[in-house]
């Protein structure tokens, strides 16, 4: 039996017994398939490290946006609230390579607001999944819209994609920008323009 066949057998056995061994068996097989020796010193703990890394990078599947936004405060404030320059990291669902950048969010409250820290937590909840930037942007805006019922929500994301930088077209300085505008941010040119101006300005 070849090494690859032996790895496949071990993977099959691991998948039939869901004890967590499938993670490490899968990584060992991948290492073998790219021509590496998973038993050499530098790679012996790689399957465990990859398991831990992927569990963290996909922890958003275990986050509930409704719980993040459930604690709301009734405050008399009807002007724009912006949280900008939120760092985010995600994994492209097409190649499982990272994309990362900045997220800018605004909403116009109707009756309720949430603590400012909840907005970056919401970004993490959706970005720590296998994603495409377009869907990620929409999911964030729609979650705020659904749970806060504001007069409008805006979300703009700017990102570098390693699937474009390291492979494919190999353009290292290209950024992707996506936006989702709901409510008054979609219907009012003035409100949308104010938001875009404010996220471009330096705060300090």
C-alpha cells in the first residue's frame, strides 16, 4: 500500500469515527498530496495547528448575530452613527485564501441603538466564515436592518484578496470595494453622500 493510499484509509476511518481525528487526518493527506512528508520534524504538529487555526478562522459559524445585537438601548438620537475602519479578516470560499481590509458601517436609528462594540463583533461573526466580499457586505447590513429596525443602514468594505495577489492575475495593489445601502442611505443622495464623505475623512 502506498503512502497516499494509507493516508486515504486513515482519513476514511477518521470520518467514520467523528472524534476530531478527521481534521488531522485530512491535513496529513493534503501534506502528502503536495509532496511533503507529514512525519518530518517541522510538520509533525502542523495538522493540529491547522485544525486550531481553521476553527478560529471559521468561528463565525458559531456566532449568532441576533444575540450580538439583542441588547438595545432606547436613546433619543436620530442622526447618523458611524463605526469606521473596522479591521476584518475572512477566507475566500473559492480558494480558502484570506482576504482582509476595512469595514465602515453607519445606521440612522429610529428608536434603538446598540453598544458601539457590537458593530465590530457583528463584522467578525460574518467575516469568520467562508465568504465572498459581496455577500459579506450585504449580510452585515441586513443583520443591522433586521434587528435594530433603523431608518437606514450603510456598509462599505475595502479589501485585499490573496487569491488575486498570490495567484491568478497576481496584482498586488488591487483592492475590492463593495457597498450595501438600505433605507434612507439608498433613497437619499444627501445622506449617502454624507456617509461616504465621513468615512473618507481622517478622524484624528
